């Protein structure tokens, strides 16, 4: 286990930051891109690297943990690229419009419900 600590330390550092990036990416409405990044990171990078280094190259636990470490580092970089490309003023405008529409719909539903209650009595 001692030989895997450097890879585990890097994994935890990248994972802590990429989780925050994933939340921001989801909040900006880019879930599809995030899903593609995550799937490709683990299936195209992480698992093959773990298999090659851990078993073929006989690096043991260190090699096995390098796969997930590379995966979270890759997602960290990609999520930050996605976040840097967001048009924040436009996104804020869309969110305000959506909230205003939701509020209007809520008020309409409340008015209809109140009218129905009045009609029933």
C-alpha cells in the first residue's frame, strides 16, 4: 500500500477539485458534455492505464491507481475548459428569464386553484 500513496494523494487532490468543476458544469447546463468527458476519461484512459501499468508493467497498486488519477486529472482539465468557455452574462440572462416564466406559471396555477376552490364553495 505504501507504494500507492503518491498516486492516491494526486488522485484525491484532483478529485476534490474536479468534483467542484463537475457541479459547475452541471449548473451551466452542460451535463451531456460532462457525461461524455467522464465516460471517455474512465473507459478510454483510466481503465486501460490501470490494466497496463498495474498488471502488464508490474507496477502493482501504484500502477493500478495511476489510471483513476489520470482520469480525474483529465476531467479536471476538461471541466475547467468548459467552464472557461461559458458566456456567463448570457447564462444569467437565460436563468432570469426562466425564473420569471416559472414564477408566472406558478401564479397562474395558484390563481386557477383559488378560482376552483371558490367555485366549489
